[in-house]
C-alpha cells in the first residue's frame, strides 16, 4: 500500500505548485499535459482530474502488459494489449494522445507533468521546457520514496523524501496533505519528522538548485 504514502504526498506537492502558478500563467483548457501513465502517472491522472479535469491532456505511447496489471492498480486484465492513454482518457473522460513525446507539438502547453521511467524522454522534456518556457514538473516514486522537481526559468527546487512505517489504516491518506505542506515549506529545517508514532518521513535530499540537472544515478522511476 505504498501508494498511500509516496504518491499522495507527491500529488499534494503538485497541487500546491499548480495553485501557485495556475492563474499567474493564465492557464486555459488543455494547456496542461501529463506524460507517462504507469503506476504513478495513472493515479495522478485519477486524482488530478477532480480539480483540473478540463485543463489537462494525458499522453502515453505504450500498451498495457502483464507487469502493469501486477503493479499498477489502475489497470486490470481486460486492459491487456490496449493503449494506456486510451484507457485512462476514456475511463476518466480526459483528452488523450497516443504518441511518442518527440512527435507532438509541445508549444500549446504551459505546464507539463512528467511521470516517466526513461531518461531519454526526461532529458528531451528538460530541453524543450527551456526552449518553449513551459513549467516542467518531474515526479518519480519507488516503494516508499518520492521525488519531485519543479523546473522553470529559475529552476525552483529538487527534493527526495522517504516514508517509513505502515499504511495499515487510512491515517496517512488523510494526513498526506499536511506532510506535503510541511515538506514544501520546512524541508530545509528538518531531516526527519514524525506523523503519529508509527509513520515518519525522512527527507533524503531537499534543496533549491539554481542550475538543476537530472542525474540518472541519483534518481528513480516508477
């Protein structure tokens, strides 16, 4: 049940940053793009569509295989062989694109949320964000670890966190907004903080970086 720790914290961190930039950049319908619909991306689409359904488009070129059924709770056996983007788009009522990221025009988008598991496409999106000026939100999870980077002109920040403990009840779900808010505002002051006696978050790496560069040795994917 690690989704209840890492993904929910990342989701709320994204919500905080979308709130900060949404009106400043005058975001209009379909100006946000979610790239990658694996375990993290499909669940982000599920929850983000509650607040931003008419504002974003989902993209993925892959089809659902057995590994997706085993590890990604959004998909089931009936989805085998179908395109992930089509399944997510139809199931959630979202516009979708089935394509390689390099084959589409990114200029209409003001915000791109990346939930990919390969460095080729991540590096391409970093390059395009600098060329076109859109905000790139990089996300990744692995078990209880989470990673988030906000990449824009000033290259805002990059952080990693790790949740320890067990999600044997739904308290982590309820308090993940508080955890995300705490990380977002006070990560530079604390190495560790505890939510209840059996659930704690360790901040592994959190800092503002003026010239952020992805390093495949320091990151992970979903």
